[in-house]
C-alpha cells in the first residue's frame, strides 16, 4: 500500500522531545497527552506560563526602541496642544479600520478634533494618493497619520510636505532601502529595523504608539492641566485583538497576549459595534479567535471589498444602538453578496490555476473578476495548490493584484522586487500577503518575470502533512476539550493541534450545504462529530459517502463547536488513508 494519503500527501509526526514532555508532566503537573501536544508546538517548562497565560506586560517593549517613535510622539503632541485638526488615513481592511478606531477613540477621550479617511478600494486604490491628500488638506488638516499604509507612499507624502502639512506613518508592511520623507515612519518592518517585532500588525503597533503617547502626556502633565482622566489603554484591546486576528499575523509573544486578553475584553461586550455584530453572528458565548476570523472579520471586511469602505471603522466607533444595528445589517448583507461573487469567481480561477500549477508562483488574471474578492481567491488557490498565488483583476487599463503566500516565501519582498524592476506601478505587503497595481499590457511579462525571479521555491516540503499527536479515539474525552481551550487562541503560528487516529470506522455521512460532509467517527462507546469541508466531488468525499465497511487512518484537527450554549468537541477532517477496500 502507498505511503501517501488519498490527497497524495506524506504524513509526518513531529519529533517529540521526551525530556521536555517529562519536565512538563512532573514540574507543571500536566497530563502526558497535553504535554506531548505542547512539546510539538515548541512549548517547554521555561516558556509554559507565558504561552498558557500571556500577559501584555511580559512582552510589551519600550515603545522608543522603534525608529522615529520619539519624533512621532513629539509631532502629534504639538498638534494636540495646538488644537490643530488631525486626519487618520487608514487602509480599507479590518486591520486598517481597527488601527483607525483605536487612535480615534483615544483622541476623542482627549477632546481632540479629527477626521477619518478610508480610501475606496476601486476609486482610490491601496494606500494614500495625492487626490485624497488634496481633499484632506483643503479640509484644514495640519497632520495626516497614515495607519496600516504609507511606507511606500513617496509621492503623497512629498505632496503633503509641499503643502506644509505634517505626516506620520504607522505601518507594518515591508519597506525598500529608502523611506518616504514623513516626519516619522514607525514600522517594525522598515529596512533599518532589526525585525524583532516584525510580526505586529498596524492595530498592535498603534497600541504601542499610544503607550508612548500616554507616557508623554503624563510627563507633560497634560491630563492634570486639562482636567482629564487618563485613558485606560486596556479598554482598546478588543479592537487590537480584532486587527491582529484578521490580519493573520503570527499569534506569538505580544500578539498572543493581545488576542488572549482582547477576547476577554470583547466578552464583556462594551464595544457597541462589536456587540451588535456578534449578536447578528449568533456569538452569545466567550468568543474564540475562530469566531473573529470566520464570523466577524469577513463581515467587517465586506464593506471595503464590495461596499462602502468606512463601514468597518464606523461600526467600531458607533455609540448609538440603532446606527450600530443598521451598519451591522449592511455588513452582514454585503458579506452574503461577497460570498456569491466569490463562489462564481473561484470556479473560473481553479480552471485557470490547473493550467498554471507547474509554475512556482501561480499568477491568474481576468477582466471579469471583482477586485474586492481577489485576495480571498488567492487564499483559496494557495490552500488548493500549496503554492504562492497572485490574482489580478484587469477590469480597467490599470489592473489590481492581490497576493497570498505559503510559509517560507516572503510575497511582500517579491512585490517590492517587482516594483524595483518596474514590473508594477506600486505595491507592498508582508511575508504572507500583498497587493499592487499594474498596467494591463504588462501582466504577461510580469507573470513571466516573477516566476523567473523566484524559480527556486521549494514547495515540496510544504506538502507534507505535519502531525502533532497520534492517539486513540478513546482519548478524545471531555478532558481533551479542556486541553484544546488552554491552547487558544489559534491562528497563524499557533494552529489547532493536528491529530492522527488509527483504524477509524465512519458512520452516518451526509452532505451539508451542497459542498461539505458531516459524519461521525464510531468508537467503542460513542460517536464523535466530524466535518469535512469542501469535500463533495473530491477523493475524501467519495470515500466518506461510500465508506460502508471500510476503515481508515485519519488526520484531523480538534475544534471546539458551540451550539445551544454548549461546547462540544468537533473534529475537522484533513486527510485519510484507506485500510481496506
């Protein structure tokens, strides 16, 4: 029998450090099974506490280690005390909306007048542009703070300088070896930073910026002089968490603390917009990172993708129940519309990808694809083919591209190199995602050159299915749910544990919502709930629906499912091997 699964993947159990397992068992009084999972994730006795209960104070750096932080704080302080109008210019995704909302809430607490400008994806494109800056400056703003964008905005910032308007960039996207002449460019991923905090998103970086600003205002006795209460920055953690989860940055160290603590804040339901959207998403329990990533984030993103770009930030800042409900309903409906568009485009994209799958980087384009969903399509293609993917919407002379990557390949750097070779007009990104604009006439040469530039990407290793733990189905009891809860929050760099179960009998397999399969794994004393997503018409689906007396070795993820205020273990099937046919 072949060593490969029905998906032609090799299963590899991660090596276990027996000494680390024993230390966790003995010194932390942990179950052997749980200790084994922790060890597979690189958790040992020394970092156990910081992983299980990450506290922000244990990871928060001195804000002034970031280049230009001091200059940025002094500049915003000058405009605050001068009572000048400030404009927050944010990206149209969840991270941009979150970063804007956090800083807006803080400024509002100070009584500082400010505007928010979220560019329209279609009309404005990604990042700052001169036309938008012209509007902002004509509206009497004296300081423009770019959030989740701006690192590559040389022309726009030069225009602001010409008009004697100050600019600050708070961003996390990759930079080239030149940065724009803003008063401050605060970015852990700028070329002259050491990259130690390169995993932060814009919302997290804004939180650190506010830590620095809070200190400065206290030192200047600003709160005392103006009879103001010092803002509690911890109140903003629900929004910091939102941006961190939805930007799919690594959930390690400070990010993990942000998300862990932010979920607790969100459960208190103090933010009216998040509360209302949670109610509409049927989240009445303690939310998880999965709830944020799959239920909340896509709805907020839908405004920027196919609707009104500022709906997300308006929701996060809403203080009127009726307004919060109307925005939530609008975002909910837009997300349904987005799904319909996505489903139609995905079928076409898969047909095109099948013809391009031999390339190291899959580049797809069409003049029929809505540019608001090309990032999602790129993610779907990456999941299917395990290769970096770039999807381009060429509806106008200037096309828009969105890129997604696999672990080990920096797509943001690839976009920067493409810009340096004049293959694209402008663009940027980080390791796992990016975006750009390109002349339609240059798409074919871009496709050729990008694969020529990066012709040594090895994705074969990534095709191995790495397994955290092999165990018997009987071990999946109620205690196992508690272990899974302790591993939360899940996300990039902290995935749900991948399990291998041997000699499984499948029972009661049924098609759900046309493309998914729900079934049960039969054990000695019970049935375990299992979902296999998007498997209808594919090898896994065929085997499940026709299992009969067949038995399988399976690989799955352990997930917590909430239904009727009850928490249950649900397995998400990833792959299987047939033992008898």
